[in-house]
């Protein structure tokens, strides 16, 4: 009997699920981060930890020929990660894709549509006629349109411009500068900030009744809408919005395109990947 092993791995953790060939989930487990672009060895160790827990729960060994593994991992589109992982994982049948592709498989199922996954970062996936293509997912330095990290970076830049007298005063920006110890504090924070640190500012920006915050919100919404406008065919495809900022972007996108809820999760998508493992 063949068993499916799905792994959904990202920068904050990874999840594993073992299922029968017809999709009945038998066991699940979790472990630490699995971003293969930033730490291949650490990601492999956490993948093995989560996979081992789930497989042992149903009496299977990770190296068993009966196990087909599907891995949807952050950073899987970085050069050389597939070869590096191959030497660290024991799976005999393996299919690797980005976490965005796994999320899209779970969210869209077999249907045509566009996934907009927007949280700390952002990525878009178009599925049409059985073909799937990823757009974005390049990280904060190169992309992440409309994401929490971009929102956090933008509000800090606004605060510095206000300190220089280049933009209108704002109670929100004044409070942010005071909290961080003035422009020097903002610069020091930004110098070592991870995308998740910047994204931690986003909920405050989204909730603030302040013109500077509203300007940043509008810019983030415009970035996502512009990206989707570039990707939409005629007639337009339905859009599935996921991620921590789905509640912010979804209602705005619904004014332009048909929205539908996700069919399933990234872990469901990873199990779908496993079905096609060679």
C-alpha cells in the first residue's frame, strides 16, 4: 500500500501529514522552520523531525518505498536547493515545489483561478487550463507587493520623511518616532530588522485612523490590485486570497474581481504534490 507524506514548510515552522492514497489523513506533526533558501541543513532536520513523528505514528519509516513525499517549502525556487536537499533526506519518491505552489494547489484544487497569498510577504499563482505559474515570492528586497513587511517599511520611511519636514505631521508618525527613540532609533531598528519585524507594525498601520497610515494602506492595496490586473485574463479568473492580510486586501479586491474561499490548505496541496512524486 502506498502512503502520501505532505510537508508544508516555511520560515516559522513546518507541518507534516501522512495520508492514504485516497487522501484519508492518518497522522500529523509539526517541527521548526523549514526555509531551504536560508538554512538547508536546519530545514532538512526539521522536515525529518515532523515527517518522522507523523510516519512513526502509523508504523512507517521515512525511507520506505511505500512513502511518496510532497514538499512545499519556502525558498525551494533558490538555485541548488533541490540538489542540497536530495543528499539530506531519505525519501525514495520525492516531489519538491515552493510553499506558494503547495498553497495554490490546496486553495484552488483543479479549478482555474488566481491565488494571492499575502502575509509577511506576498506571492501570486495563476492556474489556467491545468497549468500553474508562480509570480513574485522574491522576498522583501525584490518584491512582496502589498505585504505586511512592505507596510512596515513604508510607515517607517514616512516617519523619517516627516522628521525631515518632507511630509505633513501625523500623530501616528510622531508616536512611532517617540516609541523608537527618534530617527536614529528607526534607523537602528531597520538596519537589523527581519521581514517579520517590519510586518509586526502592519496591524497598527491597518487599524490607525491617521492620514499617514491611510496613505500607506492605500499604496499597499494599489500594489496588490496592480499585480492582479497584470495577471488577469479576459474574462477574469476568480481570486482566492489567503494569508494574514487577507482580511485587509480581500474586501478591496472583491470590488474588482470575483473572490472565492480556499478549498484547502498548503498541507492539502503538499499531499497533492506527493501523489505525483516519482
